[in-house]
C-alpha cells in the first residue's frame, strides 16, 4: 500500500479535501450493492516517499465470486463469499541512494464456499489466517532516497523500479479440502514498475510474473504443480491535493495451468480486473483508502467483485 504524501493546510487544500470526501460518498454508494472479491490492483506503488517512515495499516474487504476447479475432479459450480481483515506494516528505506520499501501483509479471512460434488450440493465454512506476503521494492531511476526535508522540493517525472513479492505457506490449510485459506506452497512474483507524472496525473505500468512451488499435500497426498502466471496492470491516478487522489486501474493475466500427479489439466486462466481507488487524508498522521473492483475470467466466465477500506497511520523519518 502506497504511503500518502505530506498535507498542506491552506484554504484551497481544505476545499479540495471536502471534494474528496464527496467523491468517497459517491464511490460507496456506487459499489455498496455490488458483488465483490479481493484482488491485486495497487495504484501508485512505485511513487517516491521520504525515507525512514513507518506505516501501520488495518483494512477490511468483502468479496464474492466464482472459483475455477480442477477439471479432473467431480466438482462444479463453486462459489465463495469472504470477509477479510488485513494487517500490514511498511517502512521506507535508503537502498544505496535509491528509495526502497519493505512490506509485510497478514490476512485473516472468513470463507463460505458452496458447490456441487458428484451432483450433491456441499458447503464449507472456515476462518483463520491466510498466507503472509513479504515484498521488497526499490526505485532505481527517478526516485532518489530523500529525507523529509529534502522531499519537500522533489517533483516526480519518470520513475522506474522493481519489486519482489514472496508468499509464505503459513496460512490455514486442510489437505483433504478443495477450498482453503492458505495455499500450502511458496510463491514468488518479480515485477517491474514504470511511473510517469504528467501534471496532476500519474500513469503507471507494472508487469510481473508469479512462480509457484509444488503443493505436496493436495487433496490427501497428491502433488499439485502450477505454471507461472503473467499479469500486468495499468493505473491512472489524479492528485487533488497532497494525500488526496483518485485512481482507475485495469489488469490482464494469463497462465497458471496446473499439473496433478504428472497429469496436465486444461485449466489455464485468462482474464482481467477493472477497479478504482480513492485516498483521503484525515490528518497529518492518518489517511483512509477506499477501493472497489470487478473481475472476469475470459475462458470460464467466472465473475468476481470486491470492495474494501483501509486505515493507515504513519510515523518516523522526522515526521
């Protein structure tokens, strides 16, 4: 999650903050009745921030959607409804003179899944911690490491960066269940980020490739492999005032076919996500982010939707 910028207290900024709150109300009204499912659209991930800042984030997301199942299994029409709480910590770094960041994200989910097993409707209810995510990112062009005092004179032009996100198999997992909160395997996603500022607009492109280790306890002892999944996202954001911005996002993904005990399944996925994010400053230390998205799977028509809110508190770095 991207840290918010420093605030100003001029009357003009106060008016813009009120406009942002009106926009927030419109966003909530537009998506309150929608179907939702948490996905990965993150605008402004590669913008610059002062070094030495620490961020604590708490969030909630409601999600609902369909699930692609292993074609070799007698399971069909699986859908999931989830309530997820997210806890995260992030800190900005000086990486050999370039700005960097380390993130830790820990989700806790309550899932309700239902589907047909051999033609008979079955349900599964489970609540527990999911797999934590660790990410290290660095902007190696256009975003030098700056102190809070130096950052006041910084203006973004072109930023090029990279990140590595790692998912650890520490979440709840039942080896005899098809639907789980944890994945029981490691994942690694290297990504490149390109961010260009044009006036108050910022355009960001971030292609990445996720690799997975094998799950050796898939459905009571089977080995499940998964091919890499390619995904790219495009974000366009507009800054109303420092810390107050809105973004529209879109992504495309393809790949991720699975192999179970050496038998290849015809389950490669392809699809996309569209969404919007609104960031609102509350005061110098607190901010709120509201987001919503809608997704689809081009090959299996598996709809999914999500809406969520996150609260952020920041400190340190001379702030």
